[in-house]
C-alpha cells in the first residue's frame, strides 16, 4: 500500500506537470501557423488591395490629364 502511495505522489509531482507542459507546448506550436481559411482570406485581401491600388493609379492619371494642377489644390 505504501508503494502505491509513493508512486502516486511521484506521478502527481513529476509526471503530471511535465505531461501538461509538453501537451500545451505542442498545442502552441501547432497553432502558430495560419489556417487554410486565414491564408485564403489574406490572399483575398491582398488581391483587393492590388485592385484598389490600380484604381487609384488610374484615377490619378485621369485627374492629371483633365486637371494638371489638382495635386496643388488638395
């Protein structure tokens, strides 16, 4: 009976904390990367930003041709 008590104390003081620490370390490492949904959303945002940049360049070209001094007015 005393042997079981000593084993349970060793398990609770040594094995269980190490087990919990290692478990949460592996969970943390696994969640550091982007999920597939996050990568897709990031790609969509990048495409939207690229399209908006092209639109701004186009609008600036139109304004430059119609009103050459529009930048000084702002």
